[in-house]
C-alpha cells in the first residue's frame, strides 16, 4: 500500500506504524463522572468496520508525524490522508 | 456409513459406487432449539458436541458460503498447548487431548500428526521465559521439553545455529504438538454432526437478529427467518460485522494473516519449528510443500489477501534460521481474516441479550482450539454455565482488568 503523505508525497506503508481507529483522537475527559466507563469503551471496544475506515498511522521511518488515513478495509484503497494534528484541531481537540 | 479399511477394499472391488455424500443438504426448518452461526471448525464442532455430548436436538449450523471456506480451511494447521497463563493453558491442553482421540471419535481421517513443535531460543532472557512457560505447561498436565543446541542440531542439521545476530541457544519442544489436515477437520465434524441429526445449511447468511425485550428470538437469513431458542455466533473474522447486527461493539479488530506454501520437496522437516527472534514458523505437509507463515499484516482488513512487506519479513525470518530456503520456490500464498481481540485471547460467553451467545476473538491461533472450543461452547449453550476450562474467556474481563494477555502487549491487537 502507498500512503500519500500530505507533506512528503507518496510513501510505502512499511515506513509507517499502525495504531488503529482514528476515534482514538477523541480521548475521554478523565474528570467526568462516567470517565471509567468511557475509558473502557475507548481502550477496548472498536467499530471494526468492513468498508471505509478512518485510522491512525505514524510515520516512524519518516517525519514522525501522525496521519489520519481513510482506507477501505475490504479493498485496501486509500481515499484520503491528512495530518492528524489538522484533524484534531478541526474536531475541536 | 462407517468408514474403515474394509470399506475401502469393498468399494475398490465394486467400482466405488457405494460412497454417498458425507452429509445431507437440507432446507432449513422454520424453528430450531439451537442455531449456530458460522460453519467453520468451531461452529461445526459446537453442533457436534451439542448433539453428541450434551444430548440436544433440533440443531442447525448456518454458513454463508460453504463449510471449510473460512479460516478453518486457510490456516497453517498447527496444534499445540504451549501457553503460559492460567486462563489459557488448561483450555488448550483440553483441546490437545481431544485432538488425540478425534479421528476415532469422528470415524474420519483428519491426519492428526503429533510430529512435535519446537520454539527456538536465541538469548538467555528468552530461555528464562521459555523455562517458565515449560513449567506452566507441565503444571497443567501438558508435556514440555527444554532442548540444548546440540540436541536441536541432531534433529535439524540444516538450521543455522550460528547466525551472528540471532544464534540458536536451545529450544522449548512440545512433542505432542503437530499438525492436522485442516479441511478434514471441517468435513469430519460436519459428517459426524450430520449423522447426529444436525442440519448443516450452506449458502445461508445471517443478515439480522430478531430481538424483542432483550431476548433473541431468531435470525433473519438469506433463506428467510429462522426461529431459535438459543443462538450461538461463531464467525471468527466476521465477528464484529455479525454482532453489529445485534447492536454490539466488540473488543476485536479484524486483521489479515498470510500463509505460504512452497513447491513440493522430499521429506526434510520432521516437525514444526518457530523462529524466536522474528516472525517465522514452518512445517512440511505430507505432499512435501513447506507450509510457513509469520506476522499479521498489522492493519484492519477484511480483504483475505495481504501485502508484500509481510511477505518479505516472513522470508527474511525464514532465511535467518533456514538458509537453504533461498533456493525454494513459493507455490501459493493466501490470506485469512483474523478476529484479533484486545488481549490476544478468545471470548466464549453469553451476551447481554438473552438467548444470544458469542464465540470469537481467536486471533491467529484458533485452529488448535477447534475441538475444545466446540466442546466448551456446547457446554455453555446447553447448561448456560461456562465449562471449567473456559471461565476466564469472558466479555467483562476488559472492564474488570482481568485480561489474558500472553505477550503482555496491552490493547493493541496488531501486536498480539
Ligand atoms: C493464514 C492463517 C494461518 C493460521 N494458522 C493457524 C495455526 O497454525 N494454528 C492455529 O491454531 N490457528 C491458526 N489460524 C487461526 C484459525 O484458522 C482460526 O482461528 C479458526 O479457524 C477460526 O475458527 P473457525 O474455524 O470457526 O473459523 P472460520 O472457518 O472462518 O468459520 C467462520 C465461518 O462463519 C461464516 N460466516 C461469517 N459471517 C456469517 C454470517 N453472517 N452468516 C453465516 N455464516 C457466516 C464464514 O463464512 C466462515 O465459514 C490461522 C489462520 C490463518 C488465516
């Protein structure tokens, strides 16, 4: 798979390390009363979608940036790649 | 029909006209006591033990494709019970004992071959870890044998024991481990279950659950609605997709694992060997092909095919211990979808929906578990109580902090 890095252009996926579902950006607030329950969900439960999936990849053997990659888990086709920092800011993190 | 040597001779003399189909292909009834979703090894074994051991009837197995088309027919066929943790080891040893009697039990030649498995050791720290694991195995009634480099050289003279980076310092052997012909396991259980009256319904995909007031009343399928008192999900790599239909999110990610077979070679590799410093394991099939594999690709996938970086990684691992592999040509490769759980161990439990049960999270190691998984799942479905070797495989272990994490990797499925 080739990941089209927003800053560096097309890079081989083997330069990256995979973390998982991009919802991991949305870390629960630890001060909430229901924090424990939310952290169990956050840590252990996944949608595990068959189809279009937003996921976090880390450019370990490159510029060490985190990316949000939109990829189809059935065909492996990648349709969008963005810097995770941009996504996080846009989502109000 | 009972299979026997006598039968083979008789059929040979009479033109092989007496062999019938090994199981029926019935249309589904409108109602069953037990509906098992998924005709893989686990689903078929569950149905068989439900009928045979737990004396239940009105059982159906619903398979969306054909039986044996999932991971039960895609794996690298290794069986073993060399686990460390209390939650796992008694279960896998129970499974290995069932393998030892399986062919007689099913009257089917599944080619169970206890040729032994050897995990190589490459450092002193790794030896300590393997000694500990071996002791845990012995305590649970399994066999374990710590081998020296000399003993290994004798059995496997072609291994490169002096690799500069990863020299072979010994190995942990389980002589009762080995390989089994994978599709024969599916066929053997299917035939035996069918002869106990189980309906095996192929090309019947479950597309929904009928749930009212927190109780599961049956399943919607491509062959219509089927009413059921008890529904047991057992769909391995498709677990999240299926349980989503019942509104559940699981502690599972689906990942692709690849397997490779070389051209046929003369007998060369007497048992199963695993590289301890990278991801590579290998055995030789009775047809002569080297059957090998390594790591999962590492990203969510439902594609049943992997990518080249893992092919390279697996072959590098192979070359490190097994230099003569360099001249061998690869014949076939394929992928299967693994239900990777958050701690690397399976789940066999009831759900919050009454009458709906779940079996999954097998990661890359569920083939060896097939007989025990079927037995303990049948136990749970029939008695509503977990079997004594499967009490730890609960859903709530993640919220309670009771993970069964053999590798200590945490909630990162691609590292288990
Ligand atoms: C390459 C590879 C190598 C492996 N090597 C080993 C090994 O050496 N040793 C080991 O112990 N394990 C190994 N495994 C793991 C092992 O194969 C699996 O853990 C195990 O087979 C899973 O259980 P199963 O046989 O029931 O799964 P499957 O055979 O996958 O059965 C699940 C069935 O459910 C069906 N299904 C899915 N959705 C639906 C639906 N909605 N309705 C109806 N049916 C449905 C599928 O079609 C499938 O037939 C390996 C796996 C792979 C892919």
